[in-house]
C-alpha cells in the first residue's frame, strides 16, 4: 500500500527550515509519487507551485540515476570487474543496460542486502529550496567527468526541443537526461550553477538550489520590513533595564552600584538569583545576596540576562502558544549551555549560547503575542498592497521568523552575536565565521529539543554541525539528548 504523505509534518519542515529526508533502497514507483507530493507541498508553501512539473522531472531523473549507480556497483561486483579501471569499466558497460533490465528484481534485492540506498532531502534554507539526491556508492572520476560533459553540452542548446532532436550518446543513464535537466532549470530561470554533483563522506550528492519566486519573496520582504517599522507599537525596554545596560557598559561603574540598581526591580532580582542558583552554575550553596550574584554571573552574563528579561517583559507570556514557545526556548538555552560547557568545553561562549537559546525563536514569539492593533495594521497594509492574506498567515506560522526576529533584535540594539544566533539558527552554514561556535551550539540544541516533540532523527541535523560536536551516529545523538533531557527535568524539580 502506497505511503501517505504527512502534510502537517512536511509543512512544519518547510516553515521551520527543517530538512526532510526520504530514504529508499529500491525506489519503487510509489516512492517516486510520494516524493512528488512532498515537493508539491514545499513549493506550494513557498508560492512556487508553477515549478512543480519541471522540478519533479529533475528530482526523478536524479533519483533514478542514483538507483542505477547502485545497481551498477552490484553488477560490477558480481562480474568481478573493477569499476574504477577504465578498461574493465568499458567491458562492464557494454552489457550493463541489457543485463540489468532483464533481471532488475535480482539487482534491486542485492542492492538492498548490500545497504545501498537513495536519499532525497528537501530543505528550505532561508530564501532557497535545496533538493539533494544522495546515494552511498562513490561516483567514479570518469562518471563525474561524463556528467560535467553533459552539463557543458547543454550550453549548445537553446531549447528542450532542440536537445531532443539531436542525437546524443545515451549509453550512460546520465546522458540525455542530464542535458534535459539543465535545460529544464534554464527554462525556469536558473543557470547551470543551480545544479551540482560531488562526493561527500563516501556519498554521491546531487544538489539543486531553487530560489523562492520573486513575487512571493518581495511580498514577504515588504511585510517583514513593515512589521519591524511598526514594532514601536509595542512597549520599549523598561527604563531601569536601559539604565542598567548603560551602567554595565561603563567601566567606571562599581559592582555594588549595579547590584543596587538591580535590586530596585524585584522581578529582575528574583530572575537573577534563579539563574545563579540554577544547575548551570553548580554552586556549592544557595546564593541570596544580590551583590554576590552579580559577581558570580559577571558583567557579560548580567548584560545578556537583561536582554532576555527585557524581551519577555515586552512580549509577555499571555497565550498558551506564547508559553509553549518560551518553554521550548528555555529548554534550548539549557541544552545549548550544557553542550558548550560539557561537550565542546568552550566557556567563553556560555553566556551567549544561553541567551541565544532563550531568544532564538523571538520572531515566532512576536507573532504569538503582538498586540491586536499591530496585526490589524499589517492586515490593512497587506490589503492596500494587494498582498494575499495567506502570506501574512505564513509569517505567523513561522515562515521567515528567523529574519524578522533578527531585524527586531537589531532595532533593539542587541549584540551582534545574539542577532546572529536568532538569524542563522536554521541556516548555520551561512552564519558569519566569528559567531559560528555560538550559532552551531544553538542550532544543535534547538534540534535536540525536537527529537521528542517532532521525532527528529540524525538526518534532520546539519552534518557540519554534528561534526563540530563529534556526533557520528543516531545512537550517540539520542544518548546526548537523553542526558540533557534528564538534567533539564532534574533542574525543573529542584
């Protein structure tokens, strides 16, 4: 029975920049249809439904080529031929196509037994849709050159029709198909750089990058900018917090003077003491003296605490959704702090990753807690500009929340490291190099929080982020999550 697409899961992945992976050993026709449905949902969410047919062709072409590459490995092994030897490669390819077509079930079964797979990954990264087709049989240099030759040949054609009427050598599976794929991309406004194929950690990875439709992107950008302009409708940071920030920035200010200023706000005092007495600081005894607390948390720690405290004062905790988001944010902060402290042992980023974790979903929290008059203004503005209502609904569902949160953080003069943590926590590889330690930690912590509530597996995590923490297996990832989960529950009880 064909597998049914979980629309809710797909939309969550598209809106939250979560990679969605489909893995198959034999790639039956039902799986191809399943992949097309997922692609259609991603494109609909991004306002690119018109791209469905050409991209479905490209995806199918790459997936079938990946399956054929796996079949080729089994075929050559059974005939004791060396795939990487030019002479033996030519010998094998003379009979490969006919032999495998006549007995394809045999080869597919052996591919499965050998653990040769095809993975298709859909990943909305910021403004682009990344499509990856991965198989775990290494592409030979000869095969890669042949693919690049097909890409180069496609430059000679102005249309698909011209390519189809030209006789091309199709002894390889990736013959005419690759030429048509590149021309398909050209037809929808993408150049050949949108497609690439290479090796990565023993896998052959074919990649297509598709920008969002210009209309949709322009509308999202217009609404995002207007939302940030209208943020003045929300209260500003409380005056005593602004004064404290100035005092902390002044090297001549005494700690005792800062402590006195903190103590004028009972809620802030309670928050500061709660943080200092939490499991994160591992103090031998409970601290109830505000001067001692300020000394322990440090100037940088206090400054960062004020950003999270001030943000919560402004955005509130009124709705069930807002409460849920804050709870997730505090869990992310706890995980990030402990990853930096115990795994990478980078004490210099402890304060930044903790507050980055608390504030990473600030854009989502804003949508769940903004005042009704602000939403009304945005809706009126959208109507004036003839921007469809569903685009604003997409924003409120989380699309673009990282960029919106970062723009507001900049408006409130947050430090660059915190702005970067908010902006890039779903797209860590695009982050400025100087903040990558912070962003990778917040990104991993956020993903670990979703292992239980969204059933994340290792395929949902950015490989380079995992490598930074020396995580190489699903078992290791889940062990880290289990340890952090239990530590978080223990702190919540104490």
